[in-house]
């Protein structure tokens, strides 16, 4: 068990990549803290982690609300005494071309995908500094590296997350804290549920492996980066996209 007894907070953990990551961490022996917006989703994810034999707790958290984040972190500290890993996974999309994107669409994505990552990292870093160790893992995207049609707001946030990762790795590395990012390609998650099959097929054709990614394939990378096997990896962005950017 690569993550035995490590206390890991995972945001956006009720579905998709977040849920797959929570289950992978549970399987690897972590104490999993599930965070998401809906109580029902949180409860289901906690139950699934416990079914893997892990200790798990759940919190309804809005990452755009600093008070909500701080309350969760305080509760985790009170219950478990430490925080070893943060997976900043929570994110949304609200796509539109530049000339048609509303300010509301732009602001909503910035608030969750960028400000939310900042809130969570800042809320846990004090605990990790006190411990002299910790791991922060941020969800970027290949879109943040290469851009994507109709995703001005999303691409900006995912590029910003890379900036966070590079900066925090320099600031927190001397404190024993590793900070890395994962940049998935197109992955079969609920976010793609509304995409027409014709578009999905075109996306598959763009990937040398000729398929979309699966949530557990991203979770595997998070688990590796959270483990001691990645003890000298800091400030990196690992693309997990099936070769789509080759």
C-alpha cells in the first residue's frame, strides 16, 4: 500500500476523476477526505472508499468560499491530526467562443478552477509546513498547455494552475512539500456527457491510442505522485493524454 495512513484531501471527489482518485487512494491505504458540493455525492463516495477497506470522511465544500474551505481543513486537522496530501481536482467548464463568452461564464470558471485551487492550497500549506512534509497535486489540462477552441476561460485557468505549481514548488520545496500538476487529455467523465458522439469520435481520432482516457488512468498518476516513490519529483506537469500532443 503506497499511501498507507496518509491523510489525503480530494476536492471534486464525488464523480469522474475525483471519485476515481478517491477510490485509488483508498485502495492504496490512504485516509481519504472526500470533498464536493452535494451531500448525497459525498456520502456515496465515502461509502465507496470504506468499501475498499479505507478510513474515510466527507465534507460538503464550496472551493470558491474560503470560509467553507477553512472549516473543512480545521475539521480534518481536528479529526486526523495532520494533512499529507491535497488533490486540487474540483473544476467546471462553461464553454463559448471569445466573442460570445459572457462575463458570468468567464468568472464562474475562474472562480472554481483558479481561485478554488488557491484557496485550498493556502488553507493546507500551513499544516504541511508545520509537519515538514506534504504533497499538493493540482489538476491542469493539456488545454492549459496548448489551448482549445471555445475554452478561453478553462484554458486560462489550467495554464494558471501550471503557474501555481511552478511557483509553489519553489516556495514550498525547501519546507519539504512537493507540488506537481497532472494535465489530462480528453477523459471519459460526466463533463463529456453532453458532447455529441460525432465530436467524441473526432476526439478519439486525434489521439494516437485512438481512445479517450479513463478516470482511473489519471488517478493512477495522482497516486504515484502522492507516494514516496515520487519523492524527488517537484514542480512538474505530467501530461496524461494518450499521446494527443505528440
